[in-house]
């Protein structure tokens, strides 16, 4: 039995099941509710399956890019679980989780989320039964750049898909379960304690500080790369 957690967007979810299986899923809507309701959602999933945390074989986590606060909540809970119960932690990009939630064998899927400031978090994937190919890696892109990099995707998904004419959808913990065991899918972290999520860009408060002061804010947890 594996526990999957996604807190990358305003809609968090947890799922309990076997890799590649459907599993039981619980959702939490509203970014400000993640911290208070994530653990109750996990307890609810365990109760629905008649399982205990001691039976969990591993934890999977969507690791961004996405909501700074949401990702930190998910990472904190996941780290506590793997340290307490002595199991491994696997992660996958939240945009890959969006793409994996579609039943579109081998089709080119562009996944996008709002990065603020007129830009998008985006990545493109092809997902098969046993593998995932990352065609365009997850990063921050202006919409016009995406139209050059991925001019003719078969599908557009993700929380901000509507901005590009696609259908908006959120990553889900159930889809994350499906990435376990796929080549190019979820990966095991060698050192979960020192790991941090892929926030995608600095938090808005950090960006404001840097604009005012004209220099980078050093040693920031929100900075990547």
C-alpha cells in the first residue's frame, strides 16, 4: 500500500493504493485549507481502506512547480512520514501528474499552471503504459514562447489550460500513484531530509524584496537554480 500526496495547487489530494492502481482518493479544495486538512484527509483515506500508517510501503509526492505554501505543506508532511516510518519518498513534477491523469497513450500533452506576472509554469510530455517522455522540461515560460516550443500539442491540460484554449484540470494524487514504476516517471529521492520542492520561481514576497533592493535575497528556500 502506497500513499500519494499532491499539494501543488489550490486543490490538494491524497490517495492510497498500489502503484499503477486506482486507489481511494480524498481531496481538499482551497489553498488556505491545506495545512489544516491534509492530515485529516490522509486519515480518511486510511480509514476507507481499513489500513494503518504502519502498513505504508512508501510515499509519493508531487514536487512542483506550483503554490509555494502548498508545496511546503506537502513536503513537510511527506518528510515527517518517511522519517517516522522508515520508508522511501518518491517524487514527480506536478505538471507530469496532470499529463498522466489523461488516458492518452503516447499523445503530446502540454501541461500548464499559472506562474503569475503574465507567465506560465509549463512542460510537455508523452505518457505510455510503462513510460513517460519529457518533451519540454518544466520551467517558467511566456505564453508566446510556448507557442514556439510546442506549436501543435494534441492536448492542453493543467490549472491554467483555459488560457491556451485547453481544458483546465488539476493534478491528482491518484494520477501520481500511476507514475510509480514508469520509466521516466516518479523517482526515489536518495536524501529526503535535505530535499526541497521545485517551487519553479521565488515566492512573490521574495520577488518584491529583490525588486525594491535591486539584488538577490541570499539563502532563500524559494529560489531554485
